[in-house]
C-alpha cells in the first residue's frame, strides 16, 4: 500500500511540473520584449523559492554540518529574493510612457 | 491540519507567482507583478517557517536571512549597466542554493534514513546537484567576464579538442550519476557523489570559457533556465510542489528567452554552446581591396541631423560601456525640440542580456513608446533620413543578408543601410566583438564619428544647442 502511494505521488509531481511549464511558456510568451531584463530579475527572485527547502534543512534537528549547508543555501536564496525583487521594481519604475510633465 | 494550512498557502503562492508573471506583459501593470511576487514569497516563507514540528533552530534562520538582506540590498542598487553581471551572479546564488540543499539531503538520508533514497529521489538529487553546481561556477564565470575581472579571460578561450573534452566530461558525469542511482548506499557511494560535485563545478567553468560577449544574452538565458530547473529538481527531492511550480516558471522563462536570443542570431543552442566564434575569424582577411572609412565631424553631423524628419538611433553594447544613455537623452530632446521624429531601434541581442538596451534607455527617461523592436522598425527604415548607429556593430552588418562565409550569416539585422544617411559612432577602427568587418561603415552614405560614444554625443548636443541659441 505504502509503495503504491509513493509512486502515485511521483506521477502527480511530474504532472505538476509539466503543467506549470506549459503555463510558464504561455504566460511568459506574452511578456513585452521591452521588459525582458526585469522579467529575468523577477523570475530569478521567484526561483529563489528554494528558500523553502533551505529553511527546512537549516531549521530542522539535523547534524551541524547539514545545517551549515542549509544556512549557506538560505543566505544565497534570501540574497536573490531581496535583490531580485528590489531591482525589478527599480527598473520598472523607470519605464514611462509619453511624459506629461515637462 | 497544520499541513493543510501549509499546502493551502503553497497553492496561493503559486497562483500569485503566475499573476506576477502575467502582469509583466505590459509596463503599465508590471509593478503590480512585483508586489504579487513579494506577497507570494512572504506567504511561502511564513507557511514553511511556521511548522513547529519541523523548524526548531530559529536563530540560524534569522541570521542567514539577515545576512541575505545585507548582501541583497546593495546588489539591487548597482548601476543599470551592471545589471547583466548582477543577473549572472544571482543565477550563481540560485544554483549554489540548489546544490547545497541537494548535498545536505543526500548525506542526511545516507546516514540515517536510507530507505528514502529511492531511484526516483536519487535521480532527482543527481539532477539537482549537477544543474545547481554547474550553474554556480558557470554563472560566476559569466559574471566575471561581464564585469571584466582581470583573472577571467574576456575573449573566448579555445583549445584543441575542446568540444570533445566538454562532451566527454558531461558523459562522465552522467555515467557516474547512473552508477550512483543504482547504488545509492554503497560504501563508496559518497565518494562518487563528491566526484560528481567536483566534475559539475569543473564543467560549469569549461562550458563558459569559450563563450564570447556577443553570445552572453543567450548564455545568461540558458543559465536562467538551469537555475529554474535545479529548483524543480529540489522540489522533486523534497516532495514540495511549490518548488516545482515556481522553478518551472523560471525554467520556462529561461527557455523562451534562450529561444528568442538564438533566433535573433540565427544560431542553434548547440552552435552557441559548442561553436565558439574563434574558428571563423581567418576568412575575413582574404578580401583584397583596401577599403576606406569616411569620417565626419560632430559639427557636420549635427547640421545633417537638423535637416532630418525621421532619425533612428540604433544602440548597442558600446552605449552601455561608455554610459552614454543620458547623453542620448539630451540628443533626443534637442531633436524633438525641432519637431524631428526620433525612434530607437532595438535588436533583441543588443547588449549583454535580453532587454538590456530598453532598461538603459528607460533609465535615461526615454518613453518606452519610442523604443521599437527590430521587426517593427525595419519597414520604416527606407523613410529614415538619418540612422545613428551607437556602439552597435554586428546587428547592423549587411553581410548577414548574403555573405555565406560570414559567421553572422542569416542573422536578422536592423536595416540601417536602407536609411538615406548613416552615422556610425565607433570607438576605434577595430572590428567588433566577433572580429567581423562591417561593410556598412564603408558604404557611400555612411560617415563615421570616431570616439567614445559619450564624448561624440556630447559634441553633437553642444552643436545642436548652440545653433538653437540664435
């Protein structure tokens, strides 16, 4: 029984992967070419969702060396989240249509 | 119960991430995308952190997050000309995080829960560490090249048997990976695991050194896809669907950008990765005739610009190097004041990463409605009175249309040569990054303005504004 549950979960993970790839391709194909640099920064920040895995490894009751690896990973992911979102916003603020001021 | 809350938060976060990317389709709604992304991330972090059964060492988490902020905030304040290397660096961090978590999980399960090392999971771990570590060193090398760090060679490094070495190394990693998947818990398994890490790190370096600056937009996109896929693999390892969805969004973004970049250079993935530009350079010298440039003074150029109705400015990496975007803005103002239509023609691979030129020009306060894509501007080029080529080279080289021997043959270009007059601002008489002569510079209607882009523009603007002063 346990075996069956396990293998079914693998399949559902693969489904999730394939479907979200298609959603990604659909959504990102429509992103304006103007914004490809900010797009790359924001997807960078989004893929720093690895932070979730890092938190689990760092915070759990594991041997010290494991938690050190987790903490470094957590540091790297947090850096990506913070710098990724901040710089995306900074760039997007600069994109202006026809200016009315001046 | 608790896990239900966590799972629900993850579903919510996934939906917000998708909205975040959806809103990036228009500059008007794009900032909403950032807020939605931040919200998703905060929800995911809180939901994970708030699992009392799992998370015990809070102080470690706090310290790592604080350090991440301390490095992340300055990294978000770099000048926009340095955005390509910042992006490469963040791919490196993403790869590193995936590699380290994969390593941690493997050794954890090897020491006390070997039943967790199923074939499926082992395959996912191998994918995670290989992608993670090769993205790490590859992106560090790419960032180093872009930043111009001394001990990293800027020009493509090629050596005999390079492709054979790289492919051989990749096959070796795959073989070791298969061996390890089949024997995850043998006495020697951890040695094989460490060997794979070392080889993946090495492969990252070897895979980037033959790549030149002109190929950087493609390579950064490919590394982006790898960083996303390593997060997906981490999701498979940890049985976490949020990691899979968010990683897949990043992976597909990298994939799409890579395809766009490759199309814009008329090259295939394989060609970018394995066909270093170095091999084709010799064919250039053979053309016997000695060609001469005609150069023009900024004063003369200013007079011609004043007579124009439509001016198209074609920016390239040279504009970024000399930080000339603000001077471009002054020129734009001067011309606009005279009722001249000014458009910017943006080639998809201009600069060092996708969209690089758009961001620099937006920084200089040029409305994005005047930034026009190559395919849209080309039909208008015959009506263009003056095309001003600003630090761009290969993207306006007419040889791409017909010269089969040229390494850029078949690449779509901006039809600068169809304009009535062309001014090309160029730092020196040396050919561009790819080492290819550009015959546009020798055409009857082309005049060269030699000098640093910023200095030349400064002169142009000075002449235009003094004329105006009468």
